[in-house]
C-alpha cells in the first residue's frame, strides 16, 4: 500500500511539474510528503528496535558487586540476587586452580530457581588483594560466609543466613566440602570433580611446572604449593574431617578423567560418607572432561535439583 501511494504521488508530481507555477507549488508539497514517506520507511528498516522497558521493581532480580574482607585484604565478588523480596537461600560458588571454570552458568540457573548465587576470588587470585595459598583460600570461604551472614548485608542482599550452601569446582570442590565441615551453619556442599588437598601428590614435576605458570595467583609457585601441602597435609585431608558432617548433605560429581584421579581424591570421601551416612550423599560419575564441558545442562539440573531437595530449611 505504501509503495502504491509512492507511485501515485510520483505520477502526480510529474504531471504538476509541467503545468502552471501554482501547480508547481502543489507539486513541491507532494514531493515533500513523498520524501518524508521514504525517510520514514528507511528509518523503520535501518533503525534498531526500541523497547521501552517498565521501571524495575525493588524486588526484581539483579546483580550487585561485593567487596569482602579476609585477613584485612579485599576480595572482589558478585551476587546474583533472585527475584522477590526474599530472604532467599544462597549458594556460594567457589573456583578452582587457578579458576578458569567458575560455574556461573549454574549460578544463573540457581538464581532463576529462586536462589541467590555468590561468586568471589580468593585472596591473591585474579586481582584480589593479599597472597594466595590453600590455607588462605579455606579461610576466605569462612570470611565470605561471615560477610553474607552479617545482618545488614543479609537484609541488603535479600539473603537467608540460615540457608547457605557451597558449590565448587576442582580446588573449589575441596573448599566447598571443607567450608561446610568447618561451619555448622552451612547446609550443603556440592563438589564438581573436587580434589582432596590432603591426598594431593604435588611433588611431581608436572604439578610443580604447572603451578609455576599461574601468574594470576599472586606470589605463588610450584615450590610454595609443594611446601604448603607437605606442611599441612593432615589438616587438609577431608576424610577425617567428615566426622563433622552431621545431618548435612553432599553432592559429588566426578569426571571420568585422570585430571583428578578418583581413586586418590574422590573414592575415599565417597566411601567414608557411605559408611557413616549413606542417605546424605548423592554421587554421579559423568563421562566428560574435568570441566564437564559437554554436560553443562546435566550438571546444572543435578545441582538445582539437589539444592531444592536437600538444602532448604523444611
């Protein structure tokens, strides 16, 4: 219809341009209208779609930056806040070594399921202040839990401090289990192909050489990693620490690789929990790489299901 009008206007314009001056004035008017029509059509074609969003309510889902203190040093973090006035159950996501896989896809899904999701970098990692170490990382988890449980922070961030859980990958898997065992207020731990630092054979050359490349971990080296694990192996070992599990629940996902050898790191933990509290463990072996790259949907679904079934206050 628009193109037909343009053709009619053009024909009328051609006739008018060959008649009297008054007719020429009319022709100019038609030309102006035709030009405006063409420009309008062009704007509709090339201009981006414009969506006028309604103002967000105070209870909308959102994101907030966090600065968490641990040992006097600042750690950067963020929280995905679930929709609704809350308070919401909250899961803290813990990165690995050095932390390339951060599981933020699972964190976003957790928020969509009604959970707040927190992520932070350990001291000395990825720009956080302070010095990186395994002992410091364990302490950083506790500092973060304390921060989230602070009444002012809990109110501001819509957190239910009675419903905190930990989710970690690789080194973060150790930090998740250790963080729960060291804090009676944590309801659940989820470990994705998690290590047991106390069982780590860190003295081999491959481990040391890899640790030397981790420039994103401040003041870190292969020699430091070997020294720390050797000095605190008994403290790091998760198996004897499982005595403090109580009635809490664990989800362990193991990747069928030798990046984290199951018989060394995972099987002893699984066997111990099954012996003392079999109903409190969910365990799955997934045929995939260390980061579960081909099974992110399955990892997400298993995690959200576990959190909702096992980790909420009844």
